[in-house]
C-alpha cells in the first residue's frame, strides 16, 4: 500500500504540465477563508465545478499558457529544451506575489531535484513581501511537510526534507556584488528556474549571470514588475529587442478583481490617462520614451540661452560636491541668485580635506570685489565631505552639511534630500535659472549630467526617487559631479535683507551655525 506521501506524489504527477490544475488541487479553496479573495472566473467554472474561489483571471491565463509551453517542450528528463521565459509588466496590486509563490511550489512539487532562485529589487521587498508570500502559501499547501521553509536574513530557502538531495529554492538579494549567488545553478534532469520580482530595478549583472543557469534541463525564467524604466533588461525583454524570446503580458490593474477601482479613477482624474504615473502604476505600460529623463533637455537648453541678470540683493552661495572616489571630481559651483553662469565652475581631482577647504576659501575670497559676502556653503557631507564641513565650521564659514540620503523637507513629494534638491533645481531651470552657454567651460558636461539622470516613483507614497549613481554607472553614465554641486545650492532658500526695508535687520535664512546637518 502506498504511503500518504507516495499517494500525494502520484496525484501531483498528473499536473506536471498543468500548473493551473496544480494550484486548484494543492490549496483548500473551498475551506481556507484567508485565500478566498476572488470568485473563480466564469470561464473556469466548468473545469473546476467544485471550487467557488481561485486565482484571478489574468493568473489563470498565465498558468494555462505556461502549461502549453511545457507541453510544447516535451522534456524527456535528460535532453535540454529551450528555456521558457515569461515577462509580465503590470500596475500595482494585481497579486503577483501570490503567483510567484504558486510558481515556486508548482515547480518544486512536480519536478524532483529542481533548483530555483528568487530575488527582488530590494532586500526589504524580498524578505517582507516576496519571500513572506512564498512562506504563506507553502504553509497552507498539501505539501507543507515535504520542504523546510526558512526566512532568516541570509538564509531564506525552501529545501526538500532530505537535505542530501539538491532540491530547493533560495531567495537571494540582487546586489551586484552578490551576483555569484546566481551562478552555477543547474538541474540537468529537472528544472532550473529564476523569478525576478520588481524586475525593472534588478541590476544588469544579475540578468547576465542567470543566463548561465539556462543551459540544461528544463529551464524557466519569470520576470514580474511595474514598468518603471524604459531602459534595462526588463524593458528589452518586454517591448525591446528580446521580446520575441519571451511570453509577454501587460496587466492593467483596473482589470484585476482585488484592486481598488475608486483609487484608480481618482489617480486617472488627477494625473491623466496618458501620464507616466498612470501608465506605470495602473496600466502596466512603460513610460513614454524619454519621459523617465528627470530634467528635460529643452528646459536645460532654454536656461542656457536666458539673458544674464543679477539682482542687487541676490545672495551668493556655493555648492561643493566632494569626490569620494578616484575617478570622481570635487566641484565648487557658485551661484548668485538665478545666475549660475557668470563665474567659473572649479573641478579638482585627488584633493584631501585641507586642500578642498583651501580651494573653497580661495573661491570665497575671489568674490570680495563684488561686495558679495558669502551667505551659505552647501557641502555634500558624505565620505570625506564630513571633514570638509568640520574644518569650515571651525573657520566660522556659514556651512551646511547636506546629506543626499537624509529626510527631505517635503516628505510627501520626495524620497530623499538629494531627490528634493534636484527637484528644486529642476524647477529653477524650467523657470528662471541661467546656465552656462555652450561655448563656456564645463557647460556641455553640465548639460549632459542634468539630462541623463532618470527617475521613478516609490512603491509606497509615490514619491519621486532619482536613479542611483550606481545604476547610472551600469548603463555607462558617469557620476553627475557638476550637476550635484549646482543642486546643492538649492538645499535651502537664502536671502539678503534689503536695507531699504527698515524692519529687516538680519539675513532671511534658516541658517543655524550649531546645526550639524539636515
């Protein structure tokens, strides 16, 4: 007589090429209230007459199409077959984490000795959302006793109970330096699979490395995410040069049963159906070409052509971006009011703290003849910049330590302080700022740096989040040292009092010499 595990294994073997059938069999849809969120779509009721609940229509279609691909490949257990590759771009809240869990369970439960890797755009997303969802569905499944689930940091795995067998799925962070964790994954007699959640923001190196795990057996790749960027592998796999290699889906959140339709209607009314915000977060469409560019090229070019004007009471401020690495420059950028054009931008390489302070002092001294006292020196205080701030304070300069990763003043709009000062700079460029003309030194570098940076929105709070410098480097864009120095000058509003207004007796700024940073 077969054991209960043997009988269950025999039953599951019927679903080798029927992932939807597997999902409907392996969970108690009629009795487990926590999963009864969606009535089974009408077109599937005849197929599963005893089930009132099940996956949403889009997930049912996804699973059935996967089953068709499996049948087409006819994997015989040893001869390699073409990789099944699926890329799904979607709006928010469609239930993709549940589908990720079903895929992990389907492959492991129906394909002994399969190995898989799951990752997400951040360690927090991976642990708290993606891998937690895998744990939820595993513990509710009929096969919960077959595998050991762990969720500790650095040890997130689902491993077959006989640990002598290589039959498992691991959750790995997607940091580029962790790319080796994605290499060497092979399963010549079963399935090697990779699942990327929030795939738009997975580093290119990780995509590159996973290709090595698709060379034998019955390999599979599943990419899910909001289409936040119109560059990178997720974009290329969905709508670019590799789309013919993938089964591609675009899921409109409005078509999914569990999403908030009233919120969608409000967002469409507020932002417009054609806006990138709605395209990315609701329609599951990639933003318009060029619209992920944060500062428009036309706005920069217009700022380079504006007539130069300096008001009598425009304040003098300096932005100092201090180099952290050998190839980056330390940049000192002066601005008087809206004039960011008329004085040289100083760039240095290889300076230590004392040398940077000396150059700042020389720059300030050079403005003595204009009778323009320095109102503020805004310094990026990260790395050796902290030492520059400390020395300037001891010399009694009005210095501010600006942390790019600090909390912004406008918390509802921006993710970090660095995003906010770029936002304020963008507004000035679009309205009143005068930038160096094309014939001036550093002008073309500045123009490139201002226009090459991309942006997106955070998942929570839809706050503006600029592209990380690391991501810029991965797509061949250099560090925006000059643009950062200019952006630093917008860290705080600074004013000079007009002596004609007798009631004004001090500089109208929020400067506090005892304040360490903001």
